C-alpha cells in the first residue's frame, strides 16, 4: 500500500514536470547580421534590428510571450522599441501587439491587416501606420524595404528586406522545408503564393540570409527549392482537376505530394491531405 502511494505520487510529480516543461517556451536569439537578429519562440519567427535609432521589430508572436520577448530584446539593446511591423494578421504574428504598443512601439502593417484585426474586434494594438503597396523605413543606418505581395498566405502579406544587412524577413510566404499554410479563407492563394516567392527571389541574392515565417534561418537556394515544390504541387493538383477529379479524390490521392511527403514536408499543422485540399480549393476559385 505504501509503495503504491509512493508510486502514485512519483507518477503525479513526473507528469506535472512534463506538463510544465511543455508550457515552458524559451526565446532563442540568433544573430543574422551585425544589427539584425531572429528570435525563435512559439509562433512566427521574430526579426529584430538594433542600433543607434532604437529597436525595430517584425512580428510579436503571442501576448503571453511578450515579457520573455522583451527580456530577449533587452539583451540586444537598451534602446526603446520604435516600430513593430506585422507581416500579416494571424495571431501567432500579432498577438503581442497591444503589449508592444504599451511598451511604446508604433505598429505598422498592410491596410488589410488593420481591417482584419479591427473586424476581429481588437481595440488595442491596431496598426497606426498602414500601407497599400510598399513603404520604406530608414533606421539603424539602412533602408528597410517593406513590400506587399497580393493574395499569397493571406490578403495582407508584407515582406521586409534590409538593404545593407542583406536580410529578408519573408513572413509566412515561407515555411522553411515544410508545406505552407495557404489561408484561402483570408484571401490566400497558390498563385499569389508562387508570385510572392518569385518577387522576393528577384530582390535577394546568393548571400541573403532569410528569416522564414516558420522554420530555420535560410537562404536563396532553399527558398528557390521551396518555390519549385509549390510549382510541382500546383501542376500535379491542376492535372487531377483537368481529369475531372473531385476535392475528395485529390485529398485521398497521396501520389500528388509523394515526392515531398518523402522529404518530410508534411507536418502536424499542414499535413499532405491539407496541402492538397488547400491547393485544390485555391485553383477552383480562379
Ligand atoms: Zn500566418
């Protein structure tokens, strides 16, 4: 009886430890250039530029992570946060907006990000500067190009290119080595996605470091293979549609994505069924 109790309490303690370990998100800071860093925690990768003018941040993950994110940023610079740019409206990229605003940052995003956050009843942390096409910020000794790409991951995507540091933050137009989320219900599309990557590839060069929306720090060669994957899957799905196949047929036909399933592009959030369904939905909308 005594040993059973001991066993049960040990079991309880060990499961509690497991639970708290899962809840414990750490923010890892990776130096990308002299002045640009990538912060990895939970949700979309964060970009940070530091220098004489202050701190400039790209995306802010979830509200509950703000204290840890601010702590990581403090280790890079003691200057105030000037701006936060949202690459799009999804909660794992904008969840910390209200906290960042309280910390003194001005939020910048595409017009449709403002619309979608406001429609979502957000009253705090809304962008105070919005743009339709492109915008430049001159900060920490360089021009940062912010450009919108049409109907890619959503209808409000922005990419950012640090012209001196030679760093691209691709937002969610890039899921490194995994199937992307094409949010067809929020204006995303496979063709817009392909065009977005093509446009970014024209801006960057072989030495550019790329911060993807999700995944590891990357480069032009990897981003180009990601584009190839999108083109191949689009062609495969279109070929099935041309044969008169239904969404159900396509979702249940693993041959369409096999080449990339074998390379482990399928992951828990976007598995191979989901990517086949998203591409189908996007193509029949055209
Ligand atoms: Zn997203």
